[in-house]
C-alpha cells in the first residue's frame, strides 16, 4: 500500500493520538532515539517502530502511536531500499563504518557482467546476518559481542529478495547503486558482503536509504523539523495500514459481543485462517479477526474491549 500526504489522517483527540507517523529518519540518530523524540512530542508512553534502521541509514521509519502499536504484527513486512555498494574492500561490519579487514583490486567488470552477478541474489536465498547486528547469540545481541572483539557463529536465514535492480555502476570508483525490495529480516549489508565475495574482490555497504516499510513510502513521511512544528503532524489513520486485508463491518447488535471477545458469524467467501479487519457499525476500526474453518470470525485483537 502506498500512502501519500493527501490521504485522511486520524481524528483522535490530541492528548490520545492513535495511528502511524512515518518519519524520514536522518543519518546520525538511532531508531530508538526517534521513538524517544516522538514519545516526548506527543506525550505518549506507547510508541513502537516498524523495523530498526542503523544510525547511518536514512528513510522510512514507521512509528505506531498509542493503541496502534498492537497493529504492528499485522502490517506488510516487505521493505524497499536504494543503496550504494563499495567493491574492493571488506570490513568487520559489512559497511563503511567498520574496520577495513582487507582491500583487493577490482576485476574488470562491465555493467552487463555486474548485472549477471546479481542474478543469484534474487528470489528466495539464504543469508548470514552481519557480525554487527541485533541477532541474539546466547542471550546477547551479536553487536554487543562484536564490540568486545568476539566473533559469533551466525546461522544463515531464509529471506526473499523480490526485486534487485542495478541502477548505476562506476568502474573507476568501484561503486554500484542498487534498488532492492525484500522481505523482513533481509540485511542489505550482507548482500553487499556476499556480492563482493562472489566477485572475488570484497564489498561493503556505502550508503542506504529505505524507501518503503510496512506498506508506507517516503511520500507519507515527515522530517524531524516537521515533527517539532506546531501543531505536531497528525498521525495517519490506522485503517490506512490495513488496506491489504478484507474488511468486515459489524451489525449494531454484534458490537457488544465483539468487545467481549466472542466469535461471530463471518462472510462465507473468506478463506480459512484469513486475517480480517473488523469495523464497527460506523466504519471505525474495531479490531482484527481470523476466519475459522466453520465460517466464524475468531477475535485476535479487540479495541475498546469490555470485561
């Protein structure tokens, strides 16, 4: 789903905002730092983000405000990036912020040869996370162990690279620009490292900008200056992030039963285990349900629950 600034926004009271704020994160600030600023700006304790960005990475950082944090597991996990890879060197972090481990001469590469080298990285692939990553190893983050100089044996993980396009190639500098659309859990730093290994010259991520996450794009994003403006930007309405699911509207007589967590008869056309957006009779988000084999809707998330 692509959001834009012209779309409707949440109409919650200012003291209890609920919805999604899409931040265009600048370089030099952590994702947690962005969450802290948004909490302070809106006077909220409940703020969550959809996918950590490294401090040097810029771009789309979706932030869930208030009860919208409960919707994060239901959002589209695919992400898109534009990045620059530096060939000819290897670092301990798989990007240019790390210590250079070795430098190698670049082989002569045409744009066509480079494009062909990218082909094995499309589709379902196995990928080993970087040493400097948030992966848990024996109860610790891998980056914590890396800072102590320890090497972690990180297992390969299955990820999906839906699109991998070569946008530019500068043979003189050894830099190439890519556009990537991939599943959650994909590391572009690992892609840079693995491409360099495949070419026999090493590679590290030089620049990265996320252009899409959780169904939101840069067209819906605000920057830090806009965040600090008066009044602060209103959050995007929660329903905008759920448009990829079918919706079911409750009858007035079913609203109390729904809010008590009781299952309800659903439409017959839904497939088994289908996730469904449930709306109250006025068309507002009432929660999320799952279609059961017997045609009933089983509540999974109930807003304004009773009892």
